[in-house]
C-alpha cells in the first residue's frame, strides 16, 4: 500500500513539474507573435482595400479572407509560424484577386 501511494505522489509530482515549466524560448515566441500580429494587420488592410476597389466577390478574395481568419485563430493559440505562413498565402491571394 505504501509503495502504491509513493508511486502516485511521484507521478503527480512529475506531472505538475512538467506543466509548470516556462516556455523554452520566450524571446523567440514574442518576436514571432509580433511578426504575426503585424502581418495580420497588413493582410486585413490589404483585404479591405481590395474589397473597396470592387474585388470582394472574387474566389481569391474569399480564400484570402478565410486564411486570415484561420491565421488569427492560430495566433490566439500561439501557433505563430502557422499564422505567418497563412498570412503570406492570404496576401498572395489578395494580390491575385486584383488582377
């Protein structure tokens, strides 16, 4: 009985220690977060400008809007690399929609 209790306490201790650890690269995460936010701002401005110019109904515009929304969600979950990639793709679609 004591061995079992000791194992439970040890397992719980290891689990709590793992959950309370700090991010491994907080400075890198912060830089990526700032880049993601900046790119999202630019992407949404380009999307709004494209819509104002009358390209809001195109297929590329719709794909870009969807990608920007997905990038915003990824940003909220801390997946900044995915956010940045989605914004780059969305901006390419926006440029394509204006042709």
